[in-house]
């Protein structure tokens, strides 16, 4: 019986073997291997790095009523009323950086943010902010560009696509800044551009940037001119590094041929014109914008890298005309000072003080009341705004890649927030307390 079964199995094996041989493709096993090698998605390609962080926290504003905190000088995610847990951002960055070799080469970088910060980076208008506006499901494409190096001189680098602003000391990544909350000057700085940016390092002490973009905070033309012309902005920067490498001074310029897109204020804010006294849409705007920003930092050698000082200053102007409010002439200016001391490997203390002023509300977006009769709608400040803030932040690096920070902030100035009855504005003070937990990878 067993012999018969064995014989039958042998016959079936022979038939099967013959059948497979007849139907097999002409390509050999070696050819198949070549096909597999040439058709695949590389998941661990040399030189491509994945990085990012998860940033969450708790914020408490002591001003406002209900869901409204209305601290107009602060970035949207920092204005949630009373106690609020926040998923600030989940950031993922994928990059193939250029090497240090001075040869023709290319790379790329893509940065994506998901969270409440992403919601406000898309449109950071501070007016009417409430807890219900904080959407942690928002997706924001911070950067996506191709990087190219031309072997000219010391190496001429280019970014083509969407990239972060060259202006300002603070950046969109909270964990990279000294403080948890964003400063006054950050909230009026350009955030990102779409265009071309070139950079060249002359030597170890001097490097520069030059670029042409659509304009700040927009993927499209910067212009709002009534003739519908093609608007653009020109960027330039010059950076000086001290011989010892412990100090840096950066000078940055932006000129926009049209009215630049300032997402920190409402599109219907008319306080940009001294002729405006009511909330009316600006209509077509024919204007230009000029911004100068300078910042620097210094780590004294006598402090053994434990002490860091920094400053940040800004001067901006928009001039032109509007079809509804007439002449536009808005100037804003400000300065900030930073200090950080690293007591030991796990504890640091950071401090920031800032001033932001303007001749009207174009940049700040604080629609303050000079004099408001009871029960009437507040009018805008026709001339001048001045805002201040002071922040102190304690940082704890208790575990590798884990940062915990606790912060107190005080804001005061021209109509810094709405009173509880929402019919008059207050010059403050406006208090803030918060905590943040960041894991980076």
C-alpha cells in the first residue's frame, strides 16, 4: 500500500515539474533578480534623514470672558482663555542635505506640521480668537524645496520651492526658541515664502543671501494692486560671524512690490489708514512694503558656554493707497532682548523682553479704543500703538530628547485685550502661565 502511494506521488511530482518547466518564462533567475533590483522604493537611502518632535502643553490666560481671551498681541495658540490643554505641533521633517563638498549636487527638504500651531500658521489672525478655533487636526506644509549647489567659488547654494522666512530671531518651531510662547515681533514677521533663495559663504566670517519670491505668507503673487500685475518680493541678507565663532550678527531685508500679506491682522482692519474710523473692507490696495530686521547673539567665552545673550529688532513700512480708505502709510518698529543661563546639564532659565510700536494697527491688529461711549462700538486708534511683554521660562532636560518647560508671561500696552464686557479695550496687564512637554527625534 505504501509502495503504491509512493509511486503515485512520484508520478504527480514528475507531471508537476514538467508543467512548471513548460510554463516558466524565458527570463532566468538572474534576470529576475535584476528586475527586482531596478524597481523598488528605497526606505533607507543613504543621506536621507527623518526628524521631528511632538510638542504638547497647558496654557492659562487670566483675562477675557468665556472662550475669549482676546490678547491680540499674542500668537493665536497662546491666547486660549483660562485653562486649556494644547497639542501645539507634531512635526515631521524629511531631508537630504547637501554635503560639505564643493561640487555639483542636489537635495531636498520637506517639513510638515500637524496641530494647533499649524492652524494659526495657515491664518494667524488674532482677532476673535477662542478655544473653539484651536484645531489640532490642521495640516501645515511649512517647507518643501529642492536644494542645489553650483560649484562656483566657495559653492553657490539655491533653494527652489517653499521655505521659512529669513527674517526674525524666533522660528516657527517652538522647541527651537528660548521661550514657549511666541514673541511680539514674531507675530508681525513674515513666516514663509515661495520662490528662489540663493546663499553664498564668502569666508568663515561673512555669508549672504539673495532671493526672489511671491511675497510673504502666500503661495501666490504678493500683489493686491488693482491692475492685477505680477507682484513679487526681493529678499537679501548679510550675516557676520565673529572670529571665535561665539557671536553672530544678521541683517535681513525684504521689499515687496505689492501690499504684503500680513496674516496677523484681519483683512477688514482699516486702522492701517489714519483716515479710517470704522470697519470697512480695504478693497484694492496699491502699495509697497519694506522690512528691515537685525538680530544677533553672543555667548561670552568666560561663561564656558553657559550664558547666551541675544537681540532682535524690526522696522517696517507700507505705503500706497486703497480704493476705499484712501492713502496708506503704516510704520511699525520694535526690539527685543533675550538671555539664557544653563545652570547645569538639566536646568536652564531664559528671559525675554520686547517692545512693539506702530503709528496705527496695520501690523499689530489691536483695534483699540481711544474713547468709547458706553454701549457703542470701539473705534480704532488713529495714531500710535505701543505694546510690551516680559517672559521668563524654566527648562528641564531630565531625559535624553525630552524637554519640559514652565513659563510666565506679562503683556501690557495699547488696547492689549478686550475687557469682559467686550465693549471697551484694556491696556492690561494680561497674565499668562503655561507648561510644555517636547519629545524630539
